[in-house]
């Protein structure tokens, strides 16, 4: 492993990523969702349906809003579009062979891994940050009120106490958690590129994996104090306050997806060395 070569390759791949249409498309989708959420909150306020707290307006917290619902379901697409399909494209176009000769196989895979994770995490972090800043302009900053039905968070959920004591910190922590999920999801899509070379099919596959896991989670029941723990990846990656999402469920799901991606990378790297 050559650090200088990895830096050179990361710089070149980053330039290629930010100039790609898929990266632009991901940004457009993200900005569109933010705009939809902003317009809906302005409309809700105009008809007297405003929320108690500005923290409930963010689409990553209240996922029953139109923008929030779309956001959680197309999350894999948002994080995969910027860079995760690049390895599949490289292999299909044989550009992969040139990069391997120039930089080495290990340096190439490390670069793909790092950029896939960082691009997915960055996209989600920026979307949440911009969404939150816009929501701050729609109303005064009211802290969530305990026992209010529209603001209640399930006890036992990740950072549930912090939601009432310091909602700014709560939201920031969840921005990081969602960004981690974004990075892990992007890496998983990149790893699937070993097997799926068509970009459209690759994006559809990562979407179907999340949908299938969400459907499967409905048949698995873990109860805490009479409440069912959320196990669906689609919900776990957002701070959905109406779900019971303890820390071990959130990070356990991300770890399973991440570990599976690592296994795919290792299997295919070893296969090429044989």
C-alpha cells in the first residue's frame, strides 16, 4: 500500500465524481426534497397545522411528512448515485485494468472504499444540515415538550432523553448516525459492483435489498416494555421519534450491512489474486 499513490488516485477520482451527472442528479434530488419539506412546513403554518417544535419539522425526524417519507425510501439511491457505481463502470469499460496497472490493485480498492463511504456520508450530512437550517427560519425555536403526543419520543430509543434536554445535540448526533448509514450503504452498493456491472440494475439492487430487509423485519419481533423494537433499515437510519430504535438496533443493522460489504471485497480481492 502506497499512501502517495492512494492520495493521487483519490484526488483524481474525486474530480471525476464531482463532475459526473450522477453526482449532480443526487444533489438535485436532495435539494428537491428539502424544498418540498420547506414548502410543506410553510403551508402547514399558514393553515394552523404548525408543529410544536422546530425539531419535529426536519424530514429525517418526522418521516410521515411527504418529503420525509420519500427521503427514507430513496435513501439508498441518494447515497449510491454520487460514486458507488464507479467501480462497476470501471470494470465494464476496462478502465479498471489501466488503474490497476498504474496504481496497484490494493490501492485501487482502498480508494474506492474510502470515496464510496465518504461520498455517501457527506451527501446525507449536507442534506440534513441544510434542511435543519431552513426549518429554523420557519418558526421560533421551541424545545420538544415531554408528554406532548406530537412530540413524544419512545423511552429507550437512542438519545431519547437528550431529545428533550438538548435537541440541538440530539439532532447533530443523529446527523452523524445517518451519515454513517449513508457511508455504509454506499460501500455496500460499491461492493455489489463486483457482480453487477449495469448501473441501473446495481442501483435497483441496493434499493431492493433495503425494501426486502424492511419487509423481513416485520416478521421478527423483539419487545421492550411492551413495545416492538424497530429492526427495519429504512427506519433505523433516520431519527424517527415514533419508532423504538435503541442504539444496538441502529448500529447493529449498520454493522451487518458493513460486514457483508467487507466480505464481498475480501472474497473478490482474493479471487483475483489466485
